[in-house]
């Protein structure tokens, strides 16, 4: 068995992208969304509830990534945030922007697809030919 090593190590890995999402903040946002689902006067179907929580998590992570992209210069000057992926230059700002926008777009797309599926299901109940 032979091992191959890269001549230049990759500066960013999945942990850096995960850190961009600000997981502790995202956890709080997801918890708040779950509380809203539990306290709602109507019960959602399980698949719709799971999709809603997933979209909330994706959007919260995207907001964290975009926030870090926007405040990279401030984060670089603060001791507490200087080790984050952008100020420490493990991820390029353009990559972080693309990651955040892409994650937000996927969240919106999935929410839209779910609503379209629900609408089509209602149409089928009214008119079985649809």
C-alpha cells in the first residue's frame, strides 16, 4: 500500500467551513425555530417540520458565513476572533462569500420546493387530474 501526500497542504478543510456557519449561534436559532414549531397552534406534518428546521439551519449558517465575510477586517483585529478561518487566511473572502450565498440560495430553494410540493398536493386533492 502506498500513500500519496500533497506537495502543498490545503489551507481549509471542512472544519473551517463549518466554523464559518457559527455553529453555536446556529444552534440557538434552530432551537428557537423548534420552539416555534412546538408552540404553533397547528401541527405540521413531520416531513414539512423537518424541512422547515433544515431550511432554518441552512439560512442561519449562511448568515453566519456572510457576517464573517462582512466583518473580516474587524475580526482580524480582535484577539477572540483572529483565529477564525477568514482572518487567519485559511479561507479566501471570495470563497466565504460564495459559500454563504450558495447556502442561503439552497435554503430558499428548498423552502420554495417544499411549498410548491404542498400546493401541488392540495391541487390533487381538489382535482385528481392534476
